[in-house]
């Protein structure tokens, strides 16, 4: 098992952690392990980023905004050597 040391931990957060641990009947150390395990092992079963962006901007094409017309064809980027 690894040992983790947290320096400069805010006293207010420490107090909240102590209360939360007591509410769950755990030590502060066990509570931190439980918090980290729950946050870091969440499954990513929700929609992907592309789907979330599409949902966010769904219906934006209904706005009265006209996009400028292209004046030239798309081309690859050329980097200077």
C-alpha cells in the first residue's frame, strides 16, 4: 500500500472531512479513501464529449446569424521549416 501525505490542507476542509467521516462512522483516513475511490472509479457510461457538445448547441442554427461564405477552398496547413 502507498502512503499519501497532503501538505497545506485547509483547516476548514479538514473540519468538514472530520464531520463527514463521523457521519459515515469512519476514520478521516477511511473517509478520504472512500471519497477517492468513488470519484476515481466512476464509470464513463454517459454520452461522450462530442454528443454533449451537440446537445448543448442543438437548435443554434435557428439563430438569425449568417455565416460568411468561403472565398477559397479548404487546404492543408503549411508549416515553415
